[in-house]
C-alpha cells in the first residue's frame, strides 16, 4: 500500500494543549468500571448483569475501528476527533437524567462508540503536530494524561456518593456532570485550534484487515491485544468486588482499588517509555507478564487488604506497556500493511467485551475467585505470547 508522507508542521503549545485535553477525554471510558459497581449496587444486579456494561463499551471497537479510518479520509482527522467528542459528551449527559438499567446501557454504548472513534483518530492527529523522532514520547505522555482521567473516576464517584450534601443532587453520578463539562470544553478548544493535516492514507477495508488473521504471528498479536484489554477492564471492574467479598468493606472504601490500579498503570507507562530505550521489548514483556502471574496468585489467595492491594498494583504496572509492545511488534512484522495491522489491533480491543462477560458468569458461579481465574487465562496466554516474540519481530517478506 502506498502512503503519502509529508513533514509535520512545527507545533505550538496552543495546539498541543487541546490535543492533550482530548487524551484526558479519552480516559473517560475507564469510568465504566466504577460506574458499573454503583449501578449494580443501586439496582441490585448480579455480577453477570453488571459486567454487561463494560462489555458493551468495548463491543463497539469491533464495529467502528475500520470505518473510522474511512471517515478520517473523508472529513479529516481533527473533524473525526470532534465527532468522537460529540458522541462522548452525549453519553455523559444521558445519565444525569436517570440511572435505570436501559438508560445506562444506552449511555455506555455511546461512550464506547465515541471512544472507539477517538482511539482510532486521535493518535494519527498527533502525527500532524509532532516530528517523527518525538512522536513516541508524545503519545506516551498522552497516555499518561489519559490515565489521570482513569484514576480520578473512582475518586470523584466516591466524593459524589459521600458528600454531606448530595452533589448536584446526583450522588455518585456527579462524575458525569464533571466529565461532560470537560468534554464540552475539549470540543470548543480543539474546534478553535487550526491544525494543518497531511493528505490521508488510503483507507483499509474490513476484508483486508480480516485476511491478516491468516498470518500466524498477526493472529498471535491480535489475541494478545484482546487479553491485554480484557485484563485491564477486568481488573478495573473486579478489584473493588474482591475487597468487598473478602473484607466486607463498603463500595465507597473498596473503590480505591480501582484508583490504585490506574496509579500503577500510569507509573508503568512513564517508566516503560524510559526502560524500553535500554531493554529489548521481549525481555521487558517477560518481566511485565511475570508481574501479572504473581498478581493473579495474590488476587486468588489473599484475604488481607495489603495482599490484594499488592496484586492490584502488580497487574497495573505489568499490564501498562503490553499494548504498545504487541502493537509495535505487529507493525514491525508487516511494515507494508501498517494501515490494515493498525485497524486490526484496534479491533482487538473487543477483548474488553469478552473478558468481563466471562468474569461475570464465573463470579456468579464461584465468587470473585472465578473472575480472577478468567483473568489468569489471559495472563497465561500473554506468557505463551512472550515466548513467540523475538527480540525484534522478523519482518514478513
């Protein structure tokens, strides 16, 4: 596939700040883990019913990743990001008017659609502002900004739920008001920021992406992305439930487990950007997966707060760089099919649908140990994948 490459224009802080605000808005999707726990408590749902919320959010990555590439070629990257922010804002406004089961299903569906469009379009937009030698570090910083929104979500929800006066009359749902305001601000600031875009690449079709699954290493990478996202969403959702089940703490106290996970995931992103300059991806991936193996053991057997927190911290740090390593290995393997590979890897975020559903049914049957067992399957696959990765993936001829 031929690609048109042009040198990116020099960017200014007035251009970078709006883009980073969009990365913050990208992190709103992670509030679904915290929100699903509160909805489960309010409506008396089972684990399998509550876990449908995060599953529904990530289902839309399967549907919208490749069409978003086509949309970018028609209306441009900046306008596509603005569309994603509009959908995200609508998803955040809906829960302000009610929290019935169907209302939340609609809201989380829109949140997933908006995030799928944003994940696919925002990173390419950054490439219009940043020189190639600074792109990786800028995207890493963007992930750091995104993680701030992720670990603030449970803190803001607890603040809304425990405030002396019900915040905005909404309790924990006050978080939707706060994030909706930020989303509105993101639209206004990015919309008013001039960004000169390069001529877009040719869009890939669904069939072109799916055909790549016939390549064994690409299939391994695709499944690895699914497991990574499944573990990420699963920990986000299940960590507070483990504490509530084993230590009988209320949700308002147990919800800190989600923030702890995102704190260590954020730290892992920042440290990983430095460590990967000096260490091979395969070795660093092996160390990361070893941390997750230890984390699964701790989450399965621990009945103390310190032990559970240690397990959550280990899985947060260990899982923080798995996506970037697998994604880069896939691109190195198929350098002439980067568009198709990128679309396929984003489609792999569909793992965030499969894992929470399976964990919900396992938790209903076996308690939270069942949910941890499902996560363990994903970690076992990543361990297998580590042995399949070379120090540098051999390019396909």
